[in-house]
């Protein structure tokens, strides 16, 4: 838990450093940036920011797996969509072997 908290603090500090050096903020305004600016304004504490980022990192694998599961079910239920997807993959990839 201590190692994870330290890793989150490092990631947030890296993001904070990046934000301080960019020329156009609007190109880098993601959720983590919004949290950092909220902390700078005094709306959130450092602990609040760390907790939010940690929850995003931990929750992502669960939500991603559920989303992929439902996507695969929908593809299986709609064979014409699956055929269209396969055609597009073949058009883009050609004869190359698929890689992850």
C-alpha cells in the first residue's frame, strides 16, 4: 500500500511538472490535470488527488474487461457487423500476421 501510494505521488508529480512546461494547456487538459488544478486552487487536498488517480488506475482493468465482454457479445449477436469488421481488418492489415 505504501509503495502504491508512493508510485501515485510520483506519477502525479510527473504530470504536475509536465503541466508547468507546456505552452498550450488546452491540449493537456485531461482529468488528472483538472484534479491538479483543483488542488492548486485549494478545492482538493493532495490526498484527494492521490485517491482519485489511484481509483482510476485500479478501476480501469475491471471496467475494460466488462466493456470488452459486452462488445464481444454484441459482435457475436450481429454477424453482419462481424463480417464488416473482418473486412476492415483485412483491408488495413492485408496478409500480415496479426500482432497484439
